[in-house]
C-alpha cells in the first residue's frame, strides 16, 4: 500500500506540474488568456481538493489505527467552499476567466487520480504471471463445499 501511495503521489505531482506549466505558457498568449485562467483556476482548485482529501484520509486512518473514539472528519465543506470560491471569482471577473474552462477543469484532479490508480493496478497485474498466484475470478477449485446438483 505504501508503494502505491508513493508511486501515485509522485506521478500525480509530475502530471500536475506539466498541467500547470502548459497552461502557464498558454497564459502568455493574449487571445487565450481567459481560457488559460479558467483552466489554471479550476485545475488548482481540483488539485487542492485531491491533496486535501488525501491528507484528511491519512489523518482519519491514523485515528482509526490508534483506537481513538472521536472520528476524524474529511472536511467536505472545505472542499465545497473552495469550488464556490472559484465560481465567485469567475462570476466577479467574467472577462478575465472563462467559465467553460473553469467548469471543465474542476474534474481534472479526480480524473487524474482515477487514471493513475487504475494504471498502477493494470501495470501490477500485467507483471504478475499466472504461476505467481494471481487469482482467477469465478474459480472455486479450492472450495471445501462440493455440490452434486450443480
């Protein structure tokens, strides 16, 4: 699990840096500045929400492992408020920030997280050969219950 977290956080940071540099460079082109602002604002908010969620999940996991009775919240309200703050910025500066690109880029962090985790497990699965104990779904060859009616 630690290997997954270390690898995925490294890949997410690299892809995030490429994303920010790309739209940072696009920002220098005058006609596309509003579009780049929308993508930058939405992408930054999305990435903040992903890293905040990971941080809060780590805290909640540590509390569960320590046996604490007081549950740790995931601060979903904070994540909602960051999106509302971004929407208010778009509303306040409609000529400087494109709302289409803002809304589209709000999904960037979540899609990136799902893609990286899926890629990790697909890559891990392709390296495991069938001789190493990879289980097959639907195989009940080691079942202790035998039925004659099936």
